[in-house]
C-alpha cells in the first residue's frame, strides 16, 4: 500500500511507524523507480490530498472543496553514507524540507537543514499514514504546527537545525531503541532566527516488542512572541519560555492499530495539557473503521480554555497508496459554539 516507508527509512520513528501501518497490504506495496546517476541514485515520489467539507456552526452551513496538499519529494543517495532530501508543497507553494544527512553508523547519523522536529509520534507521520483527516488539535498546538498565534502561523512543526539520530541494539535487523536529539532555531519553517536563543528537541523510542513503540519527547526552548499571550503572560515581540513534554505508545496487529499520546506545555507560565487516542479497526482487507478522540486545555488554570474533538468514519484503500476517507468531526470548545463537519478526502500517491 505505502511506498513512503522505503523513502523514509532513514527517518527514525517515522519509518518504524510506517512499516507497521501497512502489514495488511504488504503484497501491494510498489517499488519506487530510481534514477541512476553514476554511483548515486535519485527517487522521486509524492502525494495529493483533496477534501470536500460540509460544516455547520451556529446554524450556518458551509461547504468547500479544497486542495489540502500536493507534495513532491526527492530522495538522493549520493553515497552509502551521504544522502539529501527535498520536499515541496505545490498546494501552498512552500518548501517544507531540505536537508543533508551523513550516516557514520546506523547508530549515529548527522542531519543538517530544515525538517520535522523530533517531537510527538503523530507529527512525524506523513499525512497519508494518519487515518484522521485533520491532525489532532492537541498535537497541532503542542508541536507548533497550527493553532498557536503566539508561536506563529504556518510553522508546520518544521525548523532549521542540526540533529543526531540513530538506531541502537539491532535484533534480527530491527532496532530496540531509536533516538533523535537536535538544536534548532526555534523560529519555524522558512523563517530566519528571530532571537539569540536555540531550542533543544529530542525523542526516545523503545521497541521491546516487534509491533509496539513507547515514545517520549521534549522541547526546551525560548520563542519570540508573534502575538501577545491571551493570558497576559507576555507581550508581542517578547521572548518567552516554550517547553513541551510528551509520552505515548503505538501498537499494531492484524485487527487494530492503536496510538495515543499525552502532552504538557508551558508558555511563559501558561501551562497546557492535551492528549489523543486513535484507533483503526481493519474490517476487511481494504476497509478500515476510524475512531479518534482529542482533548486540549490551553491553560490548566482556566476551565473554559479546553476543547475536545470526536472523529468517526471509514477509509477505503482503492489501490496501493490511493484511498478515500469519509469522517464525521465534532468540535466542542468550552468557550464558543460547537462545530459539526462531514469531511471526505481523496488521496492519491506515487
């Protein structure tokens, strides 16, 4: 079903989650054609996602057809140790990732450039591998992907940085431990450094069982406020503490895929908490039932700062990486009106 797992095999947790996500469709996984240039190889791949949404809020109904993403990726293997990765989103006309990596050993790889920060399991998964059409609000807020005007809009959980990553204690070719630790600007995707502070971000994944992952991750940083704190903690333009911590687990078998994470944050004294639980039940070879619950409280001292979201629906794999998802989404904020949405997404990948 997914060839993306091969293209991301040097991506730590992402590759491990990808490998486990597709065991029901292993016989359909295509081989990515590659271009041989001397001793180097180049692989080109991508995917597109279009969604039709019917939304109801305060008695007002809207319907939209949107091109969510059209991603093209290039994976260049210059030598056995040197590789380069490029990712561009034509839907938003933005360069998402570009980095070089040198593999000293499987246990020690150096990555330099712009890429996803090693924080949370869900944020590291490529969108084609996430069963809920919209990313969990708790993950989007905590990882700096969306929903946090103080950190900035359009950061999408990526940043410029230098990172060490690797797999430890291989057993039958599979690692028991995967780690990533890096230093990042802290200003977000396609942004120049905006203060003299750097973020330290890390993740540790333990795989004691073949299809189970236990994960912890953290962000220790200082951000420059793109907007004033809604809780009076800092003004626009000020530097503020932005720390994050997570713990989670992922398990897969032939009946169900389960993933859940809990997250805690501190933005200049405003402490937040969130968690989600996601389940994919394999009804048939191609049809999955999806259920997801998501909770985010932006300020633990204020009861009306909480939001909870429910998602339920189906996903049908038409062919290999091509699928249709149709889901009902109910958003229930403590402050403000609830929102009901029915979303159908069409996904194609190559």
